[in-house]
C-alpha cells in the first residue's frame, strides 16, 4: 500500500488500497487464517489526505504483523513534499504492531535524530538515501561519518557489483544493460559533479560508459 503510481492508485491498487477498507478487511481475514506465514505491511498515510489511515488502522491492528512500515506521505505527494510527522506520531501511538519509519533518511545523523525522537520505533527503512550514499548504514554502525573518498569508493564497489550482475543476467545486449543501469545515477550521482554524471548518461556504448564511470574515481 505504498506505491503511488497513478494508474494503479486509480484502480484501487498500491496506495489506492488505503481507501478500500473492504479489500483490506478481506486481506486481514486471509492473513489471520494463515498462521504459518509471517506478514508485514508497507503503506503511506493516505491517498489524498494524510488522515486516511485513521479509517483502516483498526483493521490493520487485527492482523498480527511482523512490522508495519510507514512512509508518511500521501499517494498524491508522490516522492516529494512535506512528511506528515504529526500523523505519523498519531499512527505510532495507535498501532498495535511494531512500526518502522521510512522516508527521506539520507545520513547517519538523521538516523540518530529519528531514533532519539521516537523511542517506540521498531526500525528505520531507507530507500533512495541508501542509493545516494550506500555506506550510510555502515557509517551509522561505526558512529563515524566517512570521508568523501571512502564513500565514493564504497559507492563504486556497489555500482561494480550491480553492473556485473546485469552483464551476467541480462540477455538483451549492451543497450539493455545501459538502459537498466543508467537510471541508478539519478541517486548514485549525488556525490559527484553534474558534468561527470552527464557523461555517464550520454554514453551509448559499454566501453564509453565504463570510461565515464572510471573517471569518477
Ligand atoms: C524508483 C523507486 C521504486 C520504488 N519501488 C517500490 C516498490 O516496488 N515497493 C515499495 O514498497 N516501495 C517502493 N518505493 C518506495 C520506497 O520504498 C520508499 O517508500 C520511498 O522511496 C520513501 O523512502 P526513501 O525516502 O527512503 O526513498 C520505490 C521508490 C522509488 C524511488
């Protein structure tokens, strides 16, 4: 119940389910009957309103979930705009399931801040922040911000692993590999100068791409 992709939401799928209490009730019945399975939910706060969750939290509480992950935005906000922390805090109070926070976390200090302000939290989930700074969790565990050089080296290692994986598993040739890997630079690219990233995005052969990436190191 986290996906805000409009054609899905319009059909009542993804985050669109947040206002379909009939569907959630049916899911809840299945979840409660399947005692040999472990379930979790990931959701936004609402479709248009950040208060939509209030109408379904009772149904969600009836399900014994391993955790309930909340990205405190509405579907209409897509991936930007204010996080509705007040509504998130209310939900945290009302949830009988363990809650995980998700949204806009990009640095070890932000992880500390959210942990300090929300001692009841059961975990923190990172999406884009982890792609922008793949070392962020290692840095948090070590309680030490890495230097730019250390972060870049870690990021390039991750890129190398993904590149190798795509090269081995994709069967559509160089064009397919490039079309799969280039979008990652929207996130991986934040540590670098835009000019260098533009070169990567413009590369139209694997060798040109590899050279452009090597120039980042
Ligand atoms: C390109 C992209 C793809 C995503 N795909 C999924 C997905 O398949 N399932 C899901 O639950 N969330 C998906 N999300 C949402 C993220 O898991 C996360 O809830 C959201 O990006 C907010 O967290 P963040 O600020 O840490 O990225 C996606 C986000 C992005 C940017």
